[in-house]
């Protein structure tokens, strides 16, 4: 069985790796496509560096528009030339769905999209457009399938791999604290995003908020986990921050890096994070959080007019609460964020129930989501393709 897989950013790379591992456990399979380090570790050579696709925001895409258009055409043609049994796009809908459209125009290949577009949040018409080019959607969130099925797309809730993240042990946390000279100091995680544009935009705002927080809590230490592509940028960003920041980037040792990140999350009393999948990772570790996010002002205004929900944080959506404080758009300002961080650090238990309910609803304790996603793909394929 041949599978062409496409991911465009770090969270998609993680989902793709779990899906690939699940497929390998159920069938004889080979892979091609676009992905990051984790997907390549599962046996795929990326067509080009995945980081080229990690662009967020309507205005931010403009300078790279023609390059991305060329990559869309190249990826679609590579998939057709490979002749897979199925093409699976992972998140990054502006890229992956355009690739799927070309594929459907030029071939009869089966197409799957992993991570349902947030049609419940904005641009609900995307579901109808997706139905024209996608045969099946794999949804991470339990409330998503009805939105896609109403548009005529087969959709399976498969859960999120974050539910299988093993929390750090007491010994791992102690080792992490000792290795980075943290002692018994309280720790705040700072997570300004995995894209270069996010770090550039949010970093200075987060930095000013941190200065205000550390003025009140001078004993606080900062830990900044990041991805390989952002390590240098983040290190430069935090060079003049208080709190003696510790930047934790990957070393290329997959399992070891996962445990180091888990230990960082486990060592922290709270987090200031950009909006995104990281909120689920923090919830899995029972780490309280403040979410803050902003984009170019033009993008912000366009999205604000399109939004049909009142929260962007996945923990709030899945738990059907508003337990996680957010400072988005015009409210993404240091003078607002800093008091929120201080309040979170002073009342760490306030978010716990919502975080644990989120993990329960995403499938904690059930079948591995990567395996569940793989099984859903295989179950809906023509049987001859699975042999």
C-alpha cells in the first residue's frame, strides 16, 4: 500500500507521525510526501522542507504567494506521479485542500483530510467546498463530524494524540530542574508559537508582560520550549528578558526530546502561550495557562468579522467552559496579559476541571488516536487497496 502524506507545520508533523505509525502496524505501507522530522523518522523523505509552508495570516501569506502556489502544483503532481492508494493532507487547509483540488481534477486518487477545518468557528461554507475534493475527514474534536457530514463528507472522530502524552515523572522533573539550575524556583513556560511570524509578532508583547510579572514575582524562572526551526530566533528574543530564561530546543533525539518537553511542562506552575494545539498539550500535563494571540491588523479585522464563536482556545471549546483566559486581537497587550498571568499563578487549580474534562472528551484512556485514525482510513478504503 502506498500513502502520500502532506503536513505543513509542527502540529501536523506530530499528527502525521502518529498516523504513519498506526498505518504501519495495520498494513504493509510505504510513504512519500511533505513532512517534518517526526514524519521523516517514520520512513518518509520530504519533497521539500516543511517549514516553507508554516505561514499564518492572510496578509502574512502575500509575500510568499507565488512560491506557495508553485509548491501546491509541485506537490499535487508529485502525488499523482507517485500513484498512491490514498493522499492524506494534515491540517494546513489553505495548502492541502488546493493540492487536493488539483489531484481531483487530474486523477481519481482517494483524498483524506486529517484535522477538520474549523467550520464551526468561521467560514462555514468551507465544508461544502471541501466535499468537492475530499472523500473523508478525520476529526480531532468530538463535535466536528456533524458539520462535515451535513455537507456530504464522510467524517470520523479519531481523537487527538495529545491524550497519550505520558506526564513527566517526579524523577524526570527533578532531573530537568537540576540540569537547568532551576532549584525550587517557580517556573513559567513561555510559548510564543512555532512559526517565525508568530514569534516575531508575539515575542515582544510576551516579553513586556514577563517584565511586569517578574517585577511582582522576582523569584520566577522562565522556560521556553521551542522547535528546531525557531531555536535561534527565540534565543535572541529572550536574551534581555528577566527570569534567567532557559530555551529548550530539540536535540534530534526523538524520544529523549519528548521526555524533556514533558519534564518542562511538568516542572511549570503555569504557561503563557500562543493560541493553538499547545493549549491541549498543556491541558494534558495539567499545566494552567494564559492564551494570547494577535496577527497583522488587516488579518485581525477580516477574521473578527468572520468569527462565529467567542473563544479560540480548544480547551474552552471541548470542555464547553471558558476556564482558560484569552487575550486575543486588540486585547493582546502586555498590560492586560501580565495581571492574567499573575492571577493564574496565584490560583493554579481554577482550570484543572476543564483541562481534565477536555482530555476525557478527546479520548484519554481509549485506543491510541494515531491507530484509530489509521483504522478509519483503512476501513473506508476499497478493500483491494489495503492488501
